[in-house]
C-alpha cells in the first residue's frame, strides 16, 4: 500500500485533483480531540474567575 | 468519477473550485453555528441553568464530536454539528453568568468577544489573502496544545492561579496558530470536509474566547 493511501477520504482528494501527504491530512483529528479536551478543561476549571 | 485528472500536474481548475466550495461552505456553517451557539448560551444564561458537570460535559462533547466525525460525509453530520455547538453554548452559559455578576462583567464579556472576533477575522483573512502554507506549524501546535493541556490539569489540581493564567495565554497563542493552520489547510486542499473544518474552527474560537475571558477577568479583578 502506498504511503499516500488512506481509507476514508483518499477518493475525495483524488477527485479534487491532488494528493495531500498523509501527515497533513491526519494531523487535525487528534488536534480537534485535544482542543475539545482543552475546552472542557477551560469550562470546568481554568475559566472561572 | 473523473479519471482524466493528472495527479502530477499543478492544482487544476477542479481542485481550485473544490477548495473554494469548501471555504464558502465552512464559513457559512461556522457563522450559522456561532449564532446558534450564542442563542443557546443566551437561553442557558437567562434560565440560570446549572453547569452539567464533568461526566455530562465529557460525554456530551465527545459523544457529539464522535457522531459528527462519523457522519461527516452525510447530511446527518450537519445536525450533529448544531447539536455539538449548541451543547457547547449551553456549557458556556453558567460561566458567562458568573462573569456577568462581576461589577464590570458586561464590559469583560464584550471585550473578550470583540477580541476573539478581531483575532479570528485578522488571522483567517491573513491566511486567505497571503495563501501561505502554514502546515509546518502542525507538530508545534500538537505539542503545544498537549503541553498546555497537561499544565492546565496541574493548575487545577494544585490550585496554581499563576499557572492557570500562563495556560490561558498559551491557549490564546495556540488557538490563534490553529486558526492559521486550519485556514491554510483548507486553502491547500488538506481539509476537504467542511463539517470537520467548521468543528475545528468553532472549537478554536470557543477556546480563544474563554481563554481571553479568563485573562481579562484576572487582570481586571481588584484582588
């Protein structure tokens, strides 16, 4: 399997006419999860006066 | 579907059109979710709803994030985006009420809101107009957010108010970087799903606002 092949959105990316390296596309979902956790941290603890 | 695309060629017209469509849809959905979340936060404030607590907040945020991610390629994903942003608005309500009970609370909230708007519009505009590739920031942002998160946990458990201010400042910088990174990611075709792009931008704006509010509140208090 090529290092550019992905299970989910590779078809969409190929349709768009380019291939984005794996690290560029997959970076965001762990980041989204982490900032979501950070939101909870701020809402429940840090954000209070 | 289209088999005639040459993958080795520079970005084609199809790719540019697809990118423009993702940008347009992302900003439309982002505007709608921000308004919806603000309305829910307003209702939560006016009804004086209590904070849902750790378990419900964790379950609500991650359950709805998981559902949004799972259905990101269908219209059901749109419903989950509104459910997620609405729920986040609801959790913001009690926090805003506590700030508004301060003598200059209204001013603080409005300043934080204005600051968030200026930062978001400025950074998004910069990324859109300059078309620079900010993908090099990915690793730095991931490491920074992880560090800020762990430091935030330490600040809460050990009740270190100075550290919590440092963490809030870190979040302001990191969320600003994330707005640049995500906008650049959409422009350069790294994010082709506008639902997930909206979620990332929404959560960045949400954290930016709450972190700014915390900083402004701390520096405005007389203690």
